[in-house]
C-alpha cells in the first residue's frame, strides 16, 4: 500500500473509532429502554452541529439526564389526579386519595368518634309542651290527640325489637321486603306469584314463580304514623276542640299522655286504657296472630329460635328482633334489595355488625369518603362520629329554624351527651 493510501486508511479507522465511542457514550451505557423508531434521536452529527449541547436525556426523547430516558418518580406522581377528579382505580389518584365511586376522595378526614351523641330535649314539665294553649280539655274533646294527629309527637324512627322500645307512642313494625306492608312475621307477607307474565307484587316480568323474588318480613323499625288517625271523626271537626294542649312531658319529650280515662285517650302502641294507663292489650284476644297478652303487652310465645321469624330469636318465651347473627346470614338474605344497596353492589361483601344486641347488615368501608357525612370508617365499618358540643347537634339532627305552632307549641333543643348517659 502506498504511503498516501495508508494515511487515508488510518484516518478512516480513527473517525470510525471516534463515532463508535460517541454513540457508546450516548446509548451503549444506558440501562434504560432503547429509543424507538418513532422517537427522534439526536445523532452524533446533529449533536456536534448544535455545539455539542445534546444530553443523554434529550437524545432519548425527554427523560431526565442520567436516567437513560426513564421518567422520574416525581413526574410520574404529578400525572395522578387530585381530589374531586375522575378515576377508575386507586392508582389514578394522588397519594392520600382513593377512588370512591369514580371520584378521587381522601382516605381519611382525620376525624375520630367522640363517644357522645345528640339528644333532643322538648321539655322539663308538661307546661313546656303547651305554650299558650289551654291545658284544660273538655270531656267531649278527649281522644282528639289519638284520632286527629297524623304523626305521633315525640316519636323517633329508629331500630326496635318491640313496640315498647318506641318512645312517643310509635309502633314497632317489620316491613315486607317487596310490598312494604306492615308485618310481624313472614306469614304476614303474601307470596309473590307469577301471574300472566308478571310478578304479582313487584310487577317484574317472569315465566314461573321462581322468577319472583321472595317476599319476607325484614327488620324492625319504629313507625311514627298514627295507626289510629281518623281525620273525619267528629271530634277532629269540632271547633270547640281546636287549639287545646294535647301533650304531656315524658322523659324530656312532648308526647301523647300515657295516663287515660278511656280508650279514646290512648294511641299508637298502647291503644287501650286499663286501670288509668294506656296498654297494648288487656287479654290475648286483643293480640294478633299467635301472640299472647302479658302485663299489657302482646308477646309471641316460643320455645326456641326455630319458632321465630327471620332475624328474630326466642328470649324468655318471646320472639325478639335481633337482626343478623353472622356475615353469612347477610350474604344469603332472601331479598337483598330490601337493604337498598347501591346499584351493582355485591351482597357477598355485606358484614353483620351487632350493637346493643341487634345485628345489622352493613356495607364495609375502606375510606371515610365511603361513609355518610356524620360517619367515619372505623374497623372496616361506617361508624357514627358523634358530637363534641351541643352546637354541632343542630346540624347533625337538622334541628334549626324552629317555630312554635299549634301542632307543636314547644321549641325543642339539643344537647351533646355521653352515649351511656340517660
């Protein structure tokens, strides 16, 4: 080889070696993914042509320098949604948030139960219930409260196991899961049959009786509708009986008096007057179904739990509503729709929570945002947060802007008290 050719060959080898060295630095030492064909890659020529400013991160399409083109954790985190943004899974939301019903919400609001509850106070004495209304009631007007009030004063809708648990004269009733009719046992709920292609009770389409959901008596709750309400009764239309005080103070609540002179003075769960007191019954013939009258109360005789309806247990010879006893009972509810679960919720996720001897099938939770505004997620279940002072109770109970009227001459107040106080 001639000397000139040897020199040119040596220069070509050197240039090739230099190009390999540059590309090795740019790409060969990176642990990140290789640049794709669709990503713009700065060549050695373009790098040198721009004054050698191209960095490894720029060469790989936007990653941080020194990371081989892999996006840093900070940038990955910034792509997650903030509170109130839409989401599909928890990972769509920023740290501290969770995906609740398609929206990023806080996993915890930093609140804790107070071990106190709001208590409504109507009165100290019966005079507080009457306001400016006269307390003297003419003989012909006795029984007006029992017949002419659509809602029972002092009654609170809450879980119960028997009518005497319902303060203010409310009646403890179960509800047929499909018809919503009152019941004391499954026998009271008519069968849901397939008639002419439609279920007889909930009117859904069917081909056989098996397509019609079971109709059962589920749960117990105090009903505050006056069962004796009869607005067309003459005493309700008598002008001489208007504007009278019909209430008395019992256990800090204004209620229809439980002392009486005749049956007309009694209402609600105790419609009969016996020896000056309103009672549920005077004899077993006054009780419905297989119940017997014991000490003025209708009770269901039983020997064991098998004698009682669903969610009731035999206690001292009486069937008492006790609710669920296990998670499995909640999963196998004959009609889970009676619980008014969210659309698409799988009933197999229900859990049985027992409090004060009564079990309820509840939806488990993982975050506070899955609970009501007065609840937090504690121990996997939504728990009532309680109150810290009486001022909070106005919002919790919704008791505000109260005005005295003839139907309610008293203005109730609320107090925040320890849950074990009476």
